[in-house]
C-alpha cells in the first residue's frame, strides 16, 4: 500500500494535480488557501487586493510581532474597498478552492488547516474526497485518525480553536495506527521555524495521546521550515510531511 501525504498546499494547484501519481490514495492535512506569502510578497489574496508593497509592509509588522500595528494597517486597507471585507475575502477564497479541489486527486482523505474556511469546502468537494476531523478511517488495513485546525495564536488565522475543543477531537479519534493532524505535537524541536525565527503552536493533547497510545506514525505540517522534521516519541515516528507549496512533492508512506 502506498499513500502520499501533503500539507500546507497554499495555492499549489499545479503540483497538487500530480501529487497522487503512483499512490493508492492521497492525504491532505490542510492549509489549501494562500492568503499571504512570506517568501514571495506578490502572491496571495492580500497582495492581489492591496499590492506587493503593502503585503511586504504587513508581513514585516507581523514578523516583528507588532500585531496591533498590523491589525490597524489591515483595517485601514480593508476600509478602502467597497462593500464588506468578508465578501472580498470569500470571493478570492472561493476562486482558490475551485482551482484546488478540481486539481485534488482521488481518492483523497482531507482535514482542515488553520487558514482554511471549513464552511466552504462542501461546495467544492468531488466524489472520492472524504473530509475527516476528530474521526478515523481504515486505509489499506491501518487505522488513520484526523484532527484538523489550529490552536489560538496572536495571528488570529480563520480556523483557530480553543485548546479544549482541539483536545476533544484528539480524544474522539482514539487509538489509531497513524495520527494525522495539521499542527505538530508540542515538542519544541518540531515547532521552531528557522526562517520565521519563531515557535509555532503545537498541541499538548496530541503529544499526550501519542505517548499514551503509541501510533506507528504521527503526521503533520504547519511549520514550513522546521528545526527538525522528525522526532521519535516512544515507538511513534513524528514526521513533518513538508511545506507542499515550497517543495511541490508529497511525503510517501508505504506498508
């Protein structure tokens, strides 16, 4: 059995279209949307609406952790547009989702990232796409559990939830052979982004579940440039499957 796993697609419909070649199934761990590109400031919804220079300025404020200034700048920019800002965002998100789900191979098992808008997914899913969140499914004789979304941060991305809600989804998954999450377990070496130079948030509930149930693998994304892409917790191999927008190739799991 061969499964390809991707995370943090962030608009790479071209690479996504071929990500399932040679695999029995594709797993996608979320973050399909590209709102801001920290590597190329001209890309993403923010730059499409306000231009590269404003995107670069906004990114600079967030990188410096000047969140109040970043929010004030963003609010001022949104005020220059006609209509409700949410309508502008949704229109652009929908355009990206239409392209991405059309490119998504089948069969595919998906969960949400922290920048996704889950309420829109049903409009674009095709036959052969199965969304799981706080749920498990059998693939090739192994049990795969899925936990989507992110935890609350100062960045206030769209799909952040409380620690309690996240822990409840981890608990609902139960014992599995492969645990698939968008965010990593809370191990510092897996959370530090060496390019952004910051610790991302990881899940204590996921780490506790890994220690308790010892799945074969814990797969995740979220941290684009991790200090360490792998760590072992008991018998569990914890693996960052990679920043798909940057690498364009899936992580391969075979058994």
